[in-house]
C-alpha cells in the first residue's frame, strides 16, 4: 500500500456534493480515495499546461471544454526495482 499523508483541503460545496453523488453509485469508495484517484489521474496523465488550464476556472467555466482520459491496453515499460 502506498504511503499517504494527512492534509487539510477546502473543497467547494458543489464539488463535494458531486463526489457524494458519485459515492452513492459506488459506495465502496471512500471520499479520500475518490479525491486521490482523480488527483493521481490528473497529475500522472496531463502535462503542466493542461493542469494550469484546469486551474484557470474563471476561464473554462464560460467555455466548452474538451477533456479526454482513456485507459488503453498498451502497457507502460516495466520499471525494475532490482539493484543492478
């Protein structure tokens, strides 16, 4: 299991409500797991420019956004954990 660190986070009420709605359909997920999963997906699969664009909420809320996240069957190269 990966190590996690406890931190405090302010979440908008409407965003938290959407997370709770998601959890109603997927009750086996905890709130922190949902948030961690989304954050991991964003920071591991989008580049800095895309993430910065996501942070510019005042800009994208008034525009149609084009976001894509797809899991393929193509595997990433295996990372060896052996010493030498």
